C-alpha cells in the first residue's frame, strides 16, 4: 500500500523528531527533516513530497513563509504550517502562500491527523476542480461557436475567443460592453429578452450582428436563462453560430433556380418570336417602299416598325442573357480596370454634375479575372449610380483588400432603393426604369459569381446606394463559362 510522503521543515530537532514519530505511527512516510528554508526549497523540488509540514519561523536567513513561496512557484504541493506564535504581518504573508492548514505548537497526535487529512482532501478536490476548469477552458477557447454570457441588461460578462474568428472585434474589449452594440438592430435585444424570460430558453433564433467593419453577419443563436440557487434570474447564456455563408448560399441557390428558369424560357421564346418579328419588319418596310402610302398610314406603319425593332432588341438581350459566356481570366489589376471604366463615363458624369471620388489602397495585388466582363460590371454600377442622381451628386469608388479578398464598392448619394425593391434587385426583368429590360444586374450578378465572388447592395431611400463586390485573391478555376459553376447558372 502506498504511503503518502511528507517533508518536515522544523529547526527545533526535538519537536521535529516527535512529529516524525507521530507521522510514521499514523502511516505516513517522512522523507527527511530539514532545518533551513534554503535546504527545504532544494529538497522539495528534488523529492517531490505529497505534503510539506513547514515551521513559519525558521532561525536562519530564509523564513518558512519565504521558503513556501519559492516552493509553490516551482511545484503544486499542499503545505501546512507549524507555528507557536506569529505577528499579524507574518500571518498575512503566510496566507498569501495559500496554505492548507495550521498546527499550533504544542499539538496532539489527533490534531496532526485531522490537519493532514483535511489538507489532503482539500488538495484533492482543488486538483479535480483545476482539471475540470482546464478542460472546460480548453473547450471554451477552441469552440467554433461563440459563447456569450450577459446580465439581464445585456452587459457582456464573458465571451469566447471564437468571436475573433469571424469578426474584427477583440474579445477583451467586448467584456463589460453591451450586446446591443453588436446587434444590427439594437431593438432586437428587447424582443429577444422578452422571449427568453417567458420561455426560459430559445433555439435557432436568427439575428443579424455587426462584424466591426461596416458589414453584417447572419447568426443563429440559442439562449438560456441561468438562475441561482434561489431560482432568481441572474444571467442569459448565448451560443451563437455564424450562418452568413449558409444564408448567402441559400440566396444564391434560389436566385440560380430563377435564373435557370428564365434562361430556358428566354431561349425558347426568343427563337419562336424572332422569326415572326423579322417577317413583320420586312413586310412593313416592303409596304412603305412598294406602295408609297399616304403620310397618315405611313406614320402608323413606322410605329409598328419601331416597336417590332424594340421587341427584337429585347429578344436579342434575352438570347444574350440565356447564352453562356466564356470567362477567360488573366492576372489583371483592379485599379486599372476601374480607371478605364471611369474614363468611359467621365463626359457623362460631367454633364450630370456627378463627382467621382476615388479611395484606392496601394497594396492591391493583381488577381485572375476576365477584364472585359468585370469592366462591363463596373460600368453597369456607375451608370446606374448616375441615373440615381438626377440633380447631381457623387460616387465614391473604394478598392482595398484583406487577407482573402479584393473589396470594391460603389457608393452614390442618389435617391436610394426601397427595401421591397432591394430584395428583387438581381431578378431578371425587374427594373424601376421607364425603359430597359431589367437584365443588366442579373447579368452582372452572374459575372461576379462566375469569378467566385460575391455582390451585395445596401440602400436607403433618400440616402443613396452602396454596391459591395468581393473578389477572391486566389480563384480555383481559371477558364469557365459562368453557368458551369452550378447546373442552373449560379454558383
């Protein structure tokens, strides 16, 4: 049977030998009797005892308290002090070394037994607690979901380091701030709190968070009330998962399905209608040239001719929309493409009294893209912005990059887009213009997706519109038509 090993540090040898006899009688093994603090430190580190009995007031240079402090820095071992008398200052220093008990001289065998058993029990419980805390701390620091703990007013008491994985917030700076500041809509906390207090818990609640860089993150959160022993509500515990990519993918799939249906329909209808339209146009032209109708009839024939030509133009755009385009990538500089596009519209901007404001980072590397199609996309955004500012304004074009993407944005000071229209902005045939087919942004969306990028539009009535484009620094595919990224024309 294993005997627990005890190191005795006592400079009065008679007392020390009495302690040794009692300990051995109780079934412990005494490793050694040490009379100085210096030797106690060396022997403890060398022999690694299960417990140390340490006299507080040793007679040489190093006191028992000082020796205990040095030992505790080197190893985790329970320590019980032996003392006859000590002043308040010494006792205070002794407490700082976290002893597991005190034996006051003179003491009986029973007192030693109780003191040691309590010390071993306390040390055992604390060791188990530390292991448990280390285990859960490891889990806490490595979980992918974000753990948040707040009081009932939303003050953040604890938050896991995983918050730094998908936001630009620093964990330490979030402690003692309010969770409302992280929410895109601060009012959501009040709604969330009412639900939690009523139901005690909540699962899969979708909410929008800020990421610290003017972007929103879609999150799914689980919440639970944490009550104390008296059943009083103390805290709200949240588990938050980033579902931004999932939501984005869902939107892409839905949009891809719509685009696929439109593409198939457009291709089928266009071929069926184009031939009759061609015959109508040819017949009208023949009648005008052959029969020389009077001005009144000629006027109406020309109206028919113009409308048939307009219809044919729409059908041509439909066919272009439905026909896969080859994406031929080369390494190009986004800034150069932006400047080429701006040069194309400079005269139009001057006429519309629209100022172009450039905000370019000087550290944007070349990326693999199709210059022609990206230029057409940029042109579409700028022209739309100009049309949204009938009395002039400004377009701020920003280009920068992070570790993974090139980020381009076009922000105008125009009339803005309503929330209802914003949800349909990329839908084919949706347009708020008096003239136009509504295929421009649908085509642009396909082009950006074909480059493995992403496009988002933010807008408010009367406050302008911001188009945000993300293009990856490292694309996996160099030459593909945009419909190959998904069987249904979307990634």
